[in-house]
């Protein structure tokens, strides 16, 4: 018996209250845990299925301490939680993954520096704040390039492609003293990801390499397993293993890669939480990324990640509601398609409202099914 484990019946805390917290809470409640969520919002995707919804600012550290004192462990569903918030929670409860993981991964410059300094493959980059910095970076790394704000970026926020020095200089001049990262442009063949987990006992598990297609910087379609050679898939998993080990992650972390046209893997970004590309694990694997997050956070043994079937996940964005309520019956009429909605009442364009997962005998077939099911929603 694991005496250090946080057992069913205990209360768990989630910082953040979006769809990732909702799916975590559903997995936790299934195993007999109680869930408390903390965010500045109310009637949230997580709050709707949690036992307790605390509405307060992340900067209200007294509220954070009070929240953490009522649970056994705190985890995240959103990496832009401020570092002082994570530190305040850690005064009253276990925090997994630790605040240091968050500190490294929520800041693009710290993240890229960590990757480079530890020998993980990533694109060339430089820190830039001034026009002089940009000129130096362009001379060293070249153009075209991508200029990104160092903090608070996801789904393409704070990113600009630049093709000329004039363009780059103009961007810097428009908001001087903003900390940015200048990255060499990667002419990639596609984007892939590894969602992986690490337990308190350093046990490691993963869901293989997943193929991802983006539209307007937002994930559109994920297909598992990725259509790559076994060696490439194994290499990606080993890079992920090294990253989780080096960061001492207890929990789930996603490694997003570029696969270059020459077949090289480059780490693009890290997400220290379950990931959009891993949503298909709910229906397609013995243990989902959310149950694994729960097991890791509670110090339980990790579950099997064996695939049940090839799968594809299609995101459902608010745009689908532009002509009224989508035709849910049409999608549900497809027997191998699963519907997941996040309980968001306000369907805005670009907002993630839910996803569809399709299971099939081959990844390609699953992708066709998921796309067809989404298409049927607006017929």
C-alpha cells in the first residue's frame, strides 16, 4: 500500500477553470475524489462539474491560501497562473507539477533557454527588447523569423512572422521594452506532439506521437498514432522523457514539435498540463491524460496508456454556431464518434467549445470520420 498517496474521498484543487479542468474533474469524480476549482470567473466549464467553485483573482493570495488549505493537492489546468499564486498555494498544500515547472514553461525565453542548455533540439533564438537587439538577432539567425512576446502566449497569441528587418524593427518600435524572443523560421513539414506523464516515483508514460493540424494558430485536428517511422516516434518519446525528467515534472506535460522537411524533430513549445492534442486519449486509450494527471498528482501508480483504437479529434470552435445551434443529432448518428462539449454558453468565433473524437481501424479513416462528423453539424 502506498501510504503517501492521496486516496479517493480526498479533495483536490485546480487552479484555472476551463475545459481542461472540467475533464480533469470528471476523471477525478469518477474515482471518488472531490474537486475545488479557483479562477476569476463563475459558472465555468470546471465549476459546473466541481464540488466547490471559488471565484477570486489569482493575485488575491489570501484567497489562494484559503483555497489550498481546504484541499490535499493543487494542480493546474492553465499555465499562465502567476508564480506568486503557485507559491502561495504551496504554503498550504502539495502543488503538482511544482511551481518551478510553471515558472520555466510560462515564459518563452526561459523555456527555450532551458531546452537549449539541456541539449534538447530547438530552433535558434535570441532575446530581443530593442531595435539594436533585433538587428543583431537578424544578422546571427537570419530572416524570415518569428517574433514572440516572452510571456503569456498560447494559440498563436503574441506571435508575428517577420520577413524583413524593416518589419521586425517596426514591431519592436511599436511597443518598446516588451521582452520578446526572436526565433529562426522553421519551414516544417508538419506539427506533432507527445503528451507524457511522470509519477511521484519517476514512472514515465506516454500516448505516442500525435499528428496535429492547425488553422489560424488554433489546433484543428489531431490524429493518433502519427504517420511516421517507428524510429522517429521513439525519438520523440525519448526527448519528452528527458524533458519531464530534467524539469522533475509530477503530472502531465505536452511537448509540441516541428518535424522539418529533412526529418528532424525540433521542440517548439512545452505545456505543463494536459493538452488539446491529448483529448482523444479519453476515448482511445485505457487511461486518459486527465486520469493520469489525477494519478500523478495524488501519488497513485500511473495507469496503462495502451491504445484501444486509432483515433482522431476535431476541435469545435464557436464559429460553428454562427447559423444557430449545431446539428448534434447528425454527428451523434455516427456510431464511432464521441461528442464532448465544455459547457460554455457564449459561442464566440475561435473559442474552443468542444471536440469530437472518432475511432476507426486506421488513423486516416478516423480523421475522415471526425471531419465528416464536424461537417454534418452545420448541414
